[in-house]
C-alpha cells in the first residue's frame, strides 16, 4: 500500500485511512533498482564489488558526496512540504522524485594529465534533475558558466585587448519573503532602466548579472541583491569617463526610484601576479556566478526556504548583455556533463578510450564502485 506522501506526490486527491509512511532510507532503497535499470537495489550492486568509495580513486571528487548529501536534505524538505501542505506546494509534487533520481549513478572516464601524469577522473555520464535549488545541478551549472568564460576569453582578448573588468554589487532594502517575487521583478526593471541610460551605454561594453537572496536570521526578511561583472572600455579610468562609487549609487537610486538605498560596491577584479590576465578575469566571473548558484538558504529554515522557492519559481537569476551576451550566446548551454573541469581541456589529457567506470550512491550516503554498471561507449 502506498503512503499518503507518495500518493500526494503523484497528485491523487484521496488517500486510504490506514497507510504506512515510508522513511527516506526506504524510498532510496526502493527506488534504486528502478533508477539504475537493474533488478537489484544499488546497495547490493556496490557491495558485491570492490566496495571502494569514489574518494579512494579521486580525492578531489569528494565534492560529489557532499553535494549529493545536500541534495538528499533538499529532497526531504520538498517531500515533507508536499506531504503536509499539498494545496500550497502541489506545484513541486514531482520535485522529491526528481531530486531522488538526480546523480544516483555517475560514470567517469579515466585519463592521465599529459604534463604531470596525474590520474584524472572526468564525468562522462549521469542523469540530473535540473531543479534550480539542487546543490548537485547548481554546482555543475556554475562550472558550465566558468567553462563558457574560458572559451570566450581568447576571442574577447583579440577584439578588446585593453579592456578591464569590474565587480559591481547593487542592493535594495530587505523585504518580507512573501514579497520577494515582486521585489526582484522591480529590481530587474530598475536594472534595465539603468542599462539604457547614456552613461551605461557609453562605458559598459557587456555584463554578466547574478541575483542572490540571503535570509536575515534575526527577522527572517529576504535580502535580494545583484552581483555584476562589468566589461568596461579602456577609457573608463580616464578622467571624466570614470564613474565613482557615489555616482553608481546615484544612478541606482534613480533607476530604482528609491533614495533610501545607501549601499553599492564597485571594484576592479582582483589580479594575481601568478595568473594570466585571462585567468584573473575568469576568477572574476566565478565571483559572480557562484552567487547565482549557492544554496545557503536551504539549511537555515525549511519553512522560509519553501516560501522562497514559491517566490522565485521560474524567475531568471542570471542575465547577460552586450559583448558577453553575444559571445556566450554562441555556446551550447544545455550540457551539464561534458564540461571542462578545473580549467583543463581535452588537449591536456590522454585520449578517452570509451570505458566508463560506474559509482553508485549507497545507503551509507557515499558514492561507491558499482562495477556491474560499467559500460563501454563507441566514440566513433
């Protein structure tokens, strides 16, 4: 007999008077056989083989364990919310199952770094839920954006060799989380208003803008703000063309039509002498992208988070314009698997032989070797 929670997730209006509410652990084991296309639970598959954790093969891939654990915590939050308040959170009824299925099995290709000889594991296969709050998917999304920036930098340096990048932070007064959607929409309108002003068009060549929302732990208000990477012309720092911090504040106050705003922050991308100009600019892009893909609000307050999830549903948290929009628009945006990791390109690694090592998520909340799920791909 299905539990009330399961029936509600599936969208049924009525449930039997007597039922059994399954634990998350049971649901995980119950679904493993369906999710990995075998007749056995994943726990049996991984224990019948080497039983080594993923981190035994690649310590840098401990991040997969951490992200999947956070994914499970999020799955529990959505599961509980849908179960207890279906009428309010029914639009998320498919989220628990999608989160559960996300990255249950990972397939890696094995490589050697041609210069150092280091063994490198590279993700070659997985199924992702693509839910905006999922820590696993958001981590991959962040990496995808950074990989994009690596790809566009050569062209950008050729077309604009003397340009600079700035980091701009724009805030508005805190709001009740119930009013968050309206507040973000007003911020987007204000940004478009400012971006169409003459000073902006003259000095700003392009931008990547990320929206971040924090929870104030004292009064549970929402603090939405923008982090923006600005691509500016080489004339920006010359005399009259320079836009001071106070000028940015005045422009933002005018755009939002709110003079109570007192804080903006503008600074050059931090440059390291140990890095190339391109590497420094990629670091600046990472500073912006990480804010749009962070998930700190999830663990602080489940009730607050669920209201936040309702408010931001289908809102875009990343926006691009100008030179960066034109360059990024040429890149494939859907693939969360084939991404350059740690700035390494395929040219730096040994050739892919097509063999895929499988690692499955087990009941002890670790990725372990699942040799039965290994496969060979035809790369021709």
